[in-house]
């Protein structure tokens, strides 16, 4: 599966990121759940990424989101 490259304006400058289609789908879903556009969510991730590349930061952000959801689901099951 080849990465798909898309361009965005972030903090007044154009940038592009390359992600596999599964990550683009997850990013779109996360943005919708959070009431943001994809560009808005990428902008938020960009502000928190430190020295990491933006594509890598997006992948790691999505992974952490899934890990938190899995941990919360496990905690809810344990509480039942």
C-alpha cells in the first residue's frame, strides 16, 4: 500500500504529508468525532509534535488515541 500525499495550510504555510489510506480514514474519522476538519486536526497535532516529522506525528497521535480507547474499554469491562 503506497502512501497518499495531501497538502494543507498550517499556521500560514503550505505543507504536505504522506499517509497510507488506512491512516487517512482514521484521521478523517477522528476529526469528525472531535468536530474538526482534517486540516484543523492536523494543525492541532502539528502544534504538539515537537521535533517529529508531521506524517510520523499524525501516525503516533492516531495510535495513542486507539490505545487510550482500548484502555478505557478494558476499564469499563472490568468495572461491570
